[in-house]
């Protein structure tokens, strides 16, 4: 898997991550192409979140090389790194909203730090983002503890999109949402990807999301990518876990 | 940079075309905002204005919203302004921001003085709430203790022992060290000032009465309020935040019995022990300084100590300890359970726990002083 893909927005090469003596990622290679929605699946505990966190730089790696937007994150100086960080947005699994700030302040936070624009524009952008993620503008003055689980996800997505990033990491965006909400969320990600030209790296367990939202799927197992390709490729694969995952009872229910 | 956003004004007969070009993205938001604010002043100047976006290189929510805002402020007058030259890619984004209504009003700014008065009023009204909360918790803890007395098997021994280790055993080194140093300082100051009257030996009286009656227990109580009261509040508060306490309740457990009673009991047992150790350490420190600095040898110190103090002083000190522990524990638990969903609230209540704990400890000490004076102890 050494072919150089010019259009790769994330290029992960030979990544090894270890916690104590447990090797979680073992020589993993992965490319994410510009403008695609990559669904990232794998058994629970396989290290999907670990890979996401390693790419973002929250988990130290033992060896390997990570390039985002063509910048090698290990070699980058702090200005380059900040430049990269401004161009991505991250939706954490639990939302990770700042609990002592209101929804409005949460969404404005990155823009207030990075852009010198008027309070009026910031307030208007908050309303725009809330509408885009399907929330009413009235929630802007609530605190995260006053929101439901689904609303937290949406507000967190709005915050991840606050600076209109080119790349977003979504860690299980639809978990904890009702099926209709999850479907809306997938549709939303699709729309945003189309309109904003986003590249989306989505860790998910939701088969519906994989079918409806994702362009390409990568499967993690034993610390490596065991398969990558379209839904059809996945279903054709002979790997036992993939067989079970894509041709199991739940999968058939989704297709039917 | 070539991608800088622009908005060119081109007259077209009676009308006006505003030609947007360049990158209309978040990176250029400050420049974009300026351009759009300027263009908004054109409102009503021409009969027909339209915005041409065919030259825009890239567009995101910031750019789309600013174009939409411009369109709205230009259309109010007589005719509707239009957006032309929208590529298929961007039209869905513009449609998206078109759904955006005006920003809701934020809370109105009150007069500063009104706000201050309101704050004072709320605080005063809150005092009665605080007292009721404390009494309520005291009652709940006593009720839980009564239940445990009737059904001793529901008593959580492991938890109590665990908390006893946390608040007592692990606190011993720091408590002993600090009380030892305070004993040294009292003794040194006493000797230094009493020497002028040739009354060096009375430092033993002062040390004995002060340490056994007041300083020992008060100092230790304050340290425990800072050390363990804050820990209780933070533990209970974060459990409250993560709905762990609600989970306990739904499983049919009483959080008072499971969480608070073991903590209270551990504290009530720990404080007398710590106060005793603290008093001994302070006497030892005082004696050491009296010997090395004041030339009072240990034998004379002990003889004088036996004459100067009675068992009453010791009892007075020890009786206060468990009561102060109960006050600290109840304040800490009330504050812990009052934590709301945010990290800020946890911090506020932990601070309040320590401040109120120390305040009530000192108030209790005053009440005890009056009480013991009137019964002649």
C-alpha cells in the first residue's frame, strides 16, 4: 500500500501505538482522499478512536508518520501545526462541549479566538450554524447540561464546523440518536460535504450511515486496516468479521 | 494574496450589479465583514440591485451568510435584491443560510446598581436556604444512621474504613507537621515576651491551655475542612454531574446511606484522633523549643504542665472535635449534592464547601467557648 496518492488529505504511514505492552495499532497505513466521506469501522476496542486521536495528536505514537494537508505533523513547527488545526474540526464522542459556556459561546469560541470579526457577525454565524445542524436559534443561551444527548451532538458538530474546516473528524456522530435523527444527521453530513467541499473522517457503528453517507469504508482489525473500499467491496470480502458485519442479521435488515 | 475577496460595483442603466469575487471564506471574514457593511449603505440608492457571485472562487458559511445578509439589507427598500450566477454547488449552501432568521436577543443589560442590589438580595435570601439545607442534611444523615442501627447489616464497613484511611491515616503526617510547627512558634513567642517579666515558666501554662483547649482542635478542623471537606464535595459533585447518584437511586439505594453516612462517620471518627495527635505534636514542639530556646528542661516542663492544666482542658478540646467534624461533613455533602452540570459549578461549590466549613467551625468554637465558660469548665 505504498502508492502515493496526490489527493490524499490525510496520509498515515506505518503507525504504531502502544499502551503499556498492549499494541493497539501495528504498522497501520491509511489514506483519506480530498472530498470523500470515509466511514471507519471495526470491532469495539479495536482502536478506532485511538487512531482518530493519534491523527489529531492527542495520543502519542511509537513510530510512523502522519501527514495532514501535506504537512508532516511531527516535523511541523507550532505555526504550521496551528494552521492545520484551524483547517480541521473534531466532533468528540461525548460532544466535549465546554460545560461552563452557553451553546452560543461554545460555537463562537474558535471564531472569537481566530478571527477578528464583530460580535454581531459572530451572533449571526451562531444562528446560521444552529439552523444548519437542525436546531432552533433559541437553544443558543442554554448550557450544555440543559441539552438532550442528540442536541449535544448537534451543537458539538456546529462547534466543529465553526471555522468552516476542510476536514472534520466525527467520532460516532450518530450513536445515541434516534433513527430519524441519525438519518437527518447523515443527510446533514452529506449536505455539508457537498456544499462546503468537506472531507469527513467518520468513526461509526451505524450501518445506515455506512450505506447512505459514506463514499468509502475502511475496516480496522488487529491493529491494521484489513479492508478498504466501497460497500460492495466490503460485502464481497471473505474476511470473517466483515462477512458477519455486512451480511449479518442487522445488515440484512438495513438493506431490506 | 490573489484570493482576497472583493465586491465590485458596476452600474447597469438604472440598476447596479455587485460583483463578488475571490475567496468568501472564514479566513477572510474580517475583510468580508467590512466589504459587506460598506455595501449595505447602498440600500435604496438604486431601483434595482443584484449581487453577482459567479466570480467567487470559494464560498463557505461565513461568505454565504454575508452575501445573504447583504441581500436582505438591500431588499428591504422597494424591490427585492437578487443573487445571480450561483453555481449548483453553492446554491444549496445559500439556500441553507436563507433559512436563518434574525439572531435572538440576548438578555438585556440591567443597570449596574440594580444588578448589585439584586445580587445582595439574592445572597441574603439564600442564607436561610443554606441553613435549611444543612438542617435537612443533618436530619437525613441521622435518619440514615438510625436505619443502620436497626439493620446493622446494611452498614457499609468497607466504605467507612476506606474513607477513614483517606481522611485520617493519610492526613496524619501533614497534621502532625503543622501542629508541631505551630507549637514551636507559640512557645518561642511566649518565651520571648514573658522573659521581660521573668515569667518564662508561664509559657508552659499558656501552651498547655491554648493547645489542648483551642489551637489543637481548631487548627486541625480547619485543615480537615480544606483537605477532606473539599474532597467530599468534589467527589459527590462529579458523581452528581455524571448522574451516578441518580443511578444509585433508581437501583433502590439511598445515596445518603451509601455515600454520605460512611463519609460522615469516617470524618467524625477521624477528627478527634487527628486533634489528639495534633495536640500532642504541638505540646512536643512547644516543649522542645522551651528546652532549646528557653532553657526549660523537659522535667521542669512536665511538672509545670501537670500543675497548669487539668483534664478538663483536654476534655473540652476533645468534645469539640466530633461536632466540628459533623459540621464540616454536612457542609461538604450539601455542597456536593448542590453541584449542577458544569465544571464551573463544581469549582464554585468546592470553594463554598471549604469557606463555609471553616466559617461554621469557628462559629461552633465560639458557641462552645460561651457554653464551657458558663458551666465553669
